[in-house]
C-alpha cells in the first residue's frame, strides 16, 4: 500500500515558470517515476549541469500524491543504504568476541505481514514470536589473544544463508552459544523458530531439539542457560490446537464500569485487549510449556503451562524463579500490569514455594515515581548462591503520598528456615532505582525522586550487620558535571554481573567508575579508581580532548571472584573523531598500550570533510544554550554566503538554570547519519543545526510548562540569531523540524514564532493535549488541574495562527499517545484555515519508521519540502502570509525566486548535486 498523502493547499509562492511548462516536460517528469535507477541517476547528472549553469533549471513541479512510494536523489540513497557496523558481544570469560552482522533496513513486506496486537504487544502468529523484530544475518567469533589482537575469524555455520538470527546468548562458560533461526519460503511467509547451539571453538552449529513436534514460544522470554549444558526453554504446549476463531455473533456488549468509585487515571493507551475473544487469543499465543533441554537433545518438561514472562535461574544452578501473568486481564492496561505470580522451583522439577501473587494493577497513580503495590523487582543476588532480594513501597506505590521510609529493600534465602523472616537491607526515603552488587562484599543502592531531581547512592554491607549504611553520592540527577560515573562490571563463573574489585598495594577496597565526563568544554569520558571506604577518587585514564573521543565500553580482565590487579587491566574502548568512524581497541595496563581490533571504512566518504562545531550562545533571559553546527564540505561563509538551514531539535525539561545550560556533547564524536537524521541535507548544501538545547525550566515550585511557549520561543530565537550572526544561515531560509515531542515543538514554533522560520517538518507528533488529559511527557498534572496550560501548549488550538508551510508525517500504526489521529485532525484544522500543509500517512509504520520504502519516501517528501519552501523561498514571504490571511483562491502560478546554487569545489567533486525540479 502506498503512503496516503493529503496535498498542501495551493496557497502561496510558486514558480511563474510553471505556468508555461510544456506538456512534454510534464510527461518527462511522469516518466521519470517509472524509470529504473540508472535512468534516474542520469536525470540527477542533468540537474548537476543545471546547477552549474550549463542548462536551464527545470521548473519546480507540484505534486498531489498518488504516485506510490518515491525515491530521493541518489546521493541520499547511497548514504541511507549503508549497512551498520556489526554489533559485538563479549564472552563471559572475556576470552572471545562475537560480531553480529545486520542489515540497514527491512523491506516493507516484513512490516506488512499480518500480526496480532494483544495486551500492548504485537505477535507474529506464523512463528509465535514478536512481530517486526530486527535480526542478525551472520555470526563470527574471534579468540582474544594475550597481546590484545584477535585470533582468526570463526564463522558460525550450518544454517541457511537467508536465515534470520535472533536471541543470541553465551553459555555461562562461553564455550557454547545459543540462537534462533528463522527462514522464509519464496512467498515470504514465516515459519517456526528453531533453537540452535554452536560450538565457540569451531563455529559448527546444529539444531538443539531433535523432535519436530517441539515448537518454540518467543512471545516473552524464550530461553535461559541454567548451566553450561542445560537450557530452560519456552515451548508451545503439545496440546495446543488451532487459534480460537472470532464468533460471528458477539459475546455481548463491551462494558466498562466504575460503580465502585475507584480513582483510576491512565495516560493515553492503545492496543489493549478489547473483548473476550482477544483474551482467548492472548492465552493461546502467550501460554508456554517450560522444558529443560540438554546439549544432547534430552528434553524434560517442568512446571505447568502458563503465560511465563520471565525465567531466572539462581547463580548456584539449583533453583528457577518463574514469573507469569494470569487472569483477570484488563482492557485498559498492558500485560505488565496484569496479575503477576512469582514461583520458585528446583531444576529437577520440584515446586518450592510461591514468592508472591500480585493483583491486577490498574490503579497506579500517574505521578512520577508511582509504582505497583507489593513486592516488585524480585531478583537473585548475583554474588550469592540462592538469595532473593526485592523492594516494597511503603506509600502504597503512590508518589503523591508523603511517607518515610518510602521504599524498603529486603533479602531472603530461596528456602528460608521455619519462621525465618526476610532480612531488612535498607530503608529509603526516595524511590528505589537499582542495586549493583560486589562479590560477597558490599552493594551500591541507588534511589531517586523525580520532582526534586535528587539522587542518592548508598554503600551497604549486607552480610555485616554491625556496619551501618552510608551515603556515597548525593546530587541532582540533572547535574551532568557532578556525575561520578557508574561501576565497571564483570562476570562471575555463573555468568552473573557484579562490580569488579580492583587490588593494588593496599588492602583498601577499590572499584572502577566510568563516566562521560561532561564539562563546559564538552564530554571527555574518564575512568576513576574509587576507594569505597574513604570516598577518595583517582583518575587513571581520560579521553584525549584535542582530536579524539574515546570511551570505555567493557572490562576485559577476568577473575573467578572478580578481583583484578590494577597493573593487569584490560579494557575494551571505542575511539572516533569528527572525520574518523568509531573503531574498537583493547587498552592494556600498566603501559596503557592500545591494540586496534577493527578497521571499519568511512560509511559515507562523500561527506568525509563535513564541518562540525559545538557552538555556545544564550537566550535573552541569560540561559546558556548549546547546539551542534554542521556545514557542507568545502563551505566558506565569507566566500559562499549564507545557506539555507535546517534546525532539528527536541525540548527538554529542567529544574534549574545551571543544569539547563550544561554541555552534554562532544565536538570530537563522529557524525553518524542515521536514516532519520537531518545531516542528510548536508549533501544538498544545507547548514544543519542539530539538537540545539530547548530547555523548559521550572525552578523550585514552578511548573515548567506554565512558561512553555515563552521559553520555547526564546530558545529558538537565540538559535536562529546565532546562525544568522555567524553568516552561515540565510534569515529567510531557515526551516525547523522534529520527531515526536520535537514535532510538537515545530508546530508551536510555526504558530507562535512565525518570523523565525520559513517552513516546518513535523513527524509523529501529538498536537492536541486535550486528547492526553492525564499527562504527557514530564507533565504530571491533569487537564483539569492545568487547563490553561494544556490549551495554550496545544498547537491544534492555534492552527489559525500558523501561516508557514508545514509537512506532517505519521506512522499509521503508531501505538503511543501520538496516534495518527493527532496528525489527521491537525491537518484538517490547518486546511480549514488555508494553511499550506501536507499530510503523509505511512502504512504499517509505528512511532519510528523502519521499512526502506517508508524511509526513502519520507526523505523524498522532506527534500521536496525543503527545496520548495526553504532553499527556493523568496524574501517576499509576505505574499504567502497575505494570501492565507485574505483567503484568496489558490493560483496555479508560481512566483519566480532567486535560485540558490551551491557549487562548492569539494561538493561538486563528490557528486553532490542540486536536484531541484526532479520530483
């Protein structure tokens, strides 16, 4: 199905030359849409000659849609089609590195496959797994040599070349790896998943199950390694028949009742269970029979069939913690809030006990930091054989209720002795976030509170009752400059993650903290040696600041008890620069020798010489702002003059002016161009201002959104003034765009700051906040508590103020609060006021777009919009505004405007051509 396009109103500027366009010219443009890629490329070369002045420029053609999916200029396709670099996956013993190959984008046919949307998830019924999953196309393994180099590549083999690989996992000892394989027939219909196991030494792989009757159920967690030789796997019950069919005669009316007068406030939801038939379908696809399977193929069923959502073996390999959901289900919340049961079983199939059975949780307050009642986040202690820990809210889970303590952390053995009560580990006055454990020593407990942005880190000694907990760090979560970093982790022999202990001459306990190193000069990642007892820190490594951006990724040293000698450290680090793509290195102590292990080529050499700069400026109220300015290769503002400019951003909320003004980026990071990022338009001679900070600040008891419009305009005005002051942007040729909340920002700026921008691109946005009455983003007040704010912030309510052209793009299957109805209604409101606008609805796409056809089309749409309303925008922009305000009937004529020909030497040499007129 092609994208649905609602054309822009024929109001405003057009080229006068299009009035006289000949029918043969129009025919040639129509034929262009049918030509193969090589013919299209010839037309692009023709456009280059037009840009250089050797041929007259073709007329800019109007387009009303209806032509199916379109392809952008070839230079865009070449950039977007570059496949991503392989992902890496390190073995538990740190002696091997696995590289997983993947592709750039899936075809639309994969997204168009029929699926079932149940309880907040999408299920592929043909393979009984989640639909629309990305996948890997190949696996290779390298042994890590003592000198830091990689051994010969071992390609995992045995499966078909067209196999889709998912669910890759190392065994605890790293000698085996498990993964699933999917293959499709020629019609593209899916078939069953197959679980395979490969030997890490040889790469030879084979299916794990010998019987074809055993089919996998991957709707939730598919499998876990119980030990080095056994896996616990979710399978489809052998007794399962055909899926339940929807009755021709409905069960009855759909009824929702609140006669009990409960207070249940829910943010906008979609794709929940609608009726009894969908409840039956959910049970049908999600119910699993657990089986233990050994590497020789021996299968043993365990526990009763249920909707298992999590499988977790104990570190000592004796127990299994099984989490499932059960009826009664809900039509207003996802499966995550269904009644939840947690049980303990032994690996030989003996039921131990029920840890908890939580009721349906429809009534969780919408306030930030509100949680479920009862036991939550139940986990195994990773440093002990079989000890559970969990958290329980003392405020009923409602963040609006004052309570001290607010959370309590408990511990308990898997099989406690008679009358043995859970051990209280720590009482917290803020909301619990997580625990990181050090091997049979201490733990770091993290708590936070959103409203005040406070965060604390406690040091506790769970096995030493006479040692009192103490605060190690307390700070604002917004303060990037004071962030101490996070502990480096290592794997135990059981495969669990714990904090690595570092040993030096003294017996004091040290750990390693890695952080981004934010500062006014930009991020410079670091590695600190931290004394847990005294709180003293020593910086043992920091990224080079002049040219490169380096970051610590993982600890490559291994010790069974996770105790490392400082002078024997091995780290996996990444290294990149503005013009050099990310490469991986091993850094080896004591001399910090670096050994490069990858050598990826530049993904888009045609933009290898792009210019990048972190710029600082401030808005009129004194708040300091930051942005990343990108300029085309070879561009010189003093010689070439100002460019058309695209500003792409996403607002953020802060509690303090100081935090809002901090720098959280690096000038030395490589400019990787994703398929939805505006850097593509550097290839068309645009300046791009990426991610200018748009802080919405509410200090103290102030609500940030009460001054949203005022602060939004001030930040945008400061960004525009800065690029104009630098001489890199033409003041009449600045476009603004964004995705999701950035689209919301874009629409508001065109409504309330029309003097700043010539047009806008808004993707997957929500424009009417009365349709999200119980909060949005970080707004925790309801529509009835902050009516004026909701109304004022909604660009839908200001559609009559928008005069500049706006392109709206939305995924038809967007399941978030940003439903496509938001864009459709906004388009109708704009059209009702004669605003130049265009709405593109992408079939089968969600909140973010995935299919190659969709991505290429939105690039084509965006490029068309930018060329028509930005690059070729006339200074006499008032013509458009006047025609909108007076509601004059649209004309077929297009006012001639001065062409902007960007013919920089380096761009031309890289075939960067202007394709204005090629639709």
